[in-house]
C-alpha cells in the first residue's frame, strides 16, 4: 500500500510539474459561453486575483505554472495525509503497530 501512495504522489507531481506547461491558455468552453451570452459583462474581479497563485502561476508569470502545480499538489497531499491521520480509526491492533 505504501508503494501505491508513493507512486501516486510521484505521478501527481509529474503531471502537475510537466504537463501543466502544455495546457492551453485559451479560454475554455465555459468562459467562451459566458463571453458569448453577455454574462461576463456582470463579472467582477475575484478578491484573491492578485494573490501568489492567481491564474495557476506564481505571481502571474506563466514560466512558473509547473511550480504552482507542484506546490498545489504538495499542499493537497499534506492536508489529505494530515486529515486521514487525524481521523483514522484507532483499534487495539493499530495501537500495537504504532509502537
């Protein structure tokens, strides 16, 4: 099971760090539909639009898209691991294994 999680983390980091550079910067179907129907005229800037991770890049620089993806994966994996560790079911058998 440990090998699976290590492999999963490796593949996730690889996808986030490498394949993110090949993602299209053009608007997706939802953005295009919103623009075509005029709904975008009512759009407002998000309060966090100027944050470090805005637009899936560090500081808005497209050169750092992969790094932003890797940092995102690391944060999600750390939060997930911490949550699962806190919520794990403790049984007498697990208590012996922890020693």
